[in-house]
C-alpha cells in the first residue's frame, strides 16, 4: 500500500460531492489534463510551491532561505525557477503570510482517518460521509482502498469521484468499499475528449459499464451519479449532451441515480495566476439561464426530470425563451 496520500485539500462540510454533508479529500495527481480544470494544482504529482501575488508582503525571506537559488525578486514579484526548485518547502515554512506555500500535503492513513472521523456526528446528522475526489483518487488506489475499508468499518459512507481513466483492477479494488460512485462523462466524441483532456474516452466508457455491472450484481455500490461539466464552447453543446444522454439511456438507465450538469465558473482563475499559467477561460463569466435551458431540454430527452440535476452558479435569465 502507498504509505501516504498526497492531497491538495481536505475540505469539511461539503455538500456537492455526494449525498448529505461530507468531508471531501482532494487527491493530488491526475492522468487527464482538462483545459478547463478547476483545480490545476491537482494535476501534477510533484508537490511544488506556488506563490500568491495578493498575499505577498515582499519580505524576501523565501529568497534568502532557498538553498538552490530557485527564487528571485522580479519586476512582478517572486520568480520561481522550476528547474532549480527541489520542492523542499523551506520557503513556505518561513513565509509569514502563506503567500508561498506547497501545493499539496501528505497524510498517513491514521492521521487522515482521525481527521475525518472528527466529523462523524455531522455525517450521521446530515446523511453524509467521506468523498475522495481529485485529481484522480484511483492513481493512489491502494491507499484509498484501505482508507475506505476502515471508514466502512466505522459505518461511514464512502464516495468515489473519478474520471474513470484507470486500470480495471484499481477500480475493482476501491469499489468493494464504495457506496457512491460519481463518474465524469465530459465529452462523448473520443477525438474531442483527447483534444481537450489529453486522453481518449474508450477506456472511460468501458469502465463505466463495468461499474454499472458491478452495481447490478454486487449490491455493494449503492448509487451511480454521472457528472458532466458544462464548459462553454467545449462540452456545453447540445450535440455533446445528446450523445452522452443516449449512451446513458441505452446502457445504464436502470442503475443511474442522477445525471448532474455542472455549470462552468471562473473562480479558479486565481489558481492559474498563482501557478504562473495562462488559462484559456480567463475572463469567461458564469453561464446564464438561457445558456443552460437548451442543454437541460436536450438532457431530458434521455433521463427523467427526477434524475437530472443542474448545479453551479448560473446567472438569471434575460426573459427571452431559449
Ligand atoms: S521549495 Fe525549496 S528549492 Fe523550491 S523554491 Fe522553495 S526553498 Fe527553494
Ligand atoms: S516570504 Fe512570503 S511574503 Fe515574504 S517575499 Fe516570500 S512569498 Fe512574499
């Protein structure tokens, strides 16, 4: 088993990552590189530092402490030379304002369990539990399997939020101890999927069918949610929603609990800024009700209204029919 789990965040009181009030463990490392990724720091498996212009007070303690000379003061603030940085974290340790910080944090199994079990009364009171999201939890499947096994022993429900791009044996291992699967179907056309996420989608579709079968036969997994991010100009097209809807209707109507269309937001722009990366969606605002309405209508051709959910920040409509 992996001895430690590399995470970007452990967030308590979440309400969008499975039923009830939950703790969501955001795992670091992902095999996909979605151009719209809301958690860009979750993609890489190295635990590098990042710097926030907004929080920096310019004391230069980080520059002085760095033993590899990876940091310097430039015109626009602290410059990180990634070729020289060895991710030691010394600069983050001395930073008085947390402007310099490590992107991730490692947890041992007992440490993570004791952290999430502190909220047991909330899980019981509000029908929640623990979700592993990402990044991609299946990249660290040995740890997640054992983590979920221990949670089940404590009568805590478990949810796996996955992109589905993983070897079958990893999925099977985690599924034994999983109550809810939240499964991403982003783009139905495999060429488009490769263009925008870096990988084709055949394996993802095959794995979904495998999960559906195991849900039918084992009685272990309780619910299957499909999640589709609505990304303007990419996934948020009637053609894509229609194709995904058809796949759902033809293959998994009996085991689908919910199909969630997650409206785009640009809140993560600051993360790209901290990482010194350009984000193609910079400046793109929230979607409007009239953008969503035709997609909702298309999705309803495939699933009943009781199984369709639209989430995310949506601007009110302009009064015109979509
Ligand atoms: S993490 Fe270590 S090597 Fe990298 S910039 Fe900070 S002090 Fe330098
Ligand atoms: S130590 Fe922190 S506050 Fe000081 S210059 Fe470096 S990043 Fe800015």
